C-alpha cells in the first residue's frame, strides 16, 4: 500500500508521519508499506525541521536523507490512501485530483473512522465517513512554537498511525480499494 502524507511545508507534520509510518510498519513486520509525503506549499529541497527530526528520532523514526517535496497530482494519483494533516490540506489535495476524494482523509479523521466503525479497507473508511461525521479534525502546525508543541504533534501522529496502519493491514494491503 502506498500512503501519501500531506501538510503545508513538508518539513514537520507530513515528514514525521512519512518516516514514522515506515518505522511502525517495519516494527510490526508489515510488508508492502510505501510512505511518502509532500506539502501544498513545500519548502522544496529543505531537510526536516530540526526539532521535528529530534521528535521523530524519539519516536523511533529516522529523519536522515529527508527532502521536502511539493504536492503534485501524480503523487495523489499513485497513492492508495492520502492522509492530510488538516481539512484544508485534504481539500486542496482533492482539488488537485477530484477522483481521490474517497481515499483522502485527515489523519485524525482516518483514526476516528477506523476506531468507531472498525473499517479495514480504504473503501470501508470512505463509507464510514458519512456514518461518523468527523469534522474539524486536524493536527496543528508546530512551526514557530516550542518543543512541547512538536512533541504533542509527534504523539498525535504516532497514536493515529498505530491505529490506522495495523487496521488496514488486518485484511491485507491488496484489499484497500
């Protein structure tokens, strides 16, 4: 399964999510997880923000070699699942590729749908969206804030990924559509 994480600058939230998803999948022995990230207003070519990289290391991820990328329609097209850090970023991704609406969620929204409905595929998550009616679920941008804000963001991302990734893997990555 190819998961695309999206935020604004692609140096904090989506970068942490990408690298943490890889680490979680490896730790759980989940083969076939491909995670990448991009930003709607990416700081193209920049490394991960230093405090975000420190938080990621503390959560068991590896920031080395990370380079920020700008979100492009072809990235969305090849993703099985698009997980944005805010509703506005999710909506911007869907505007770039409207056919991705049923596989695009905020990360907190995906977590809530999986938890409340027991969804095990992206299709089930899309169907559960109407039943759960989540709203206003975002992971705040910590840029310019203290280290504690980055830690909270890292914890939110980790908690959501620890729920979503194993749930979708329960029936096999090949059955996500």
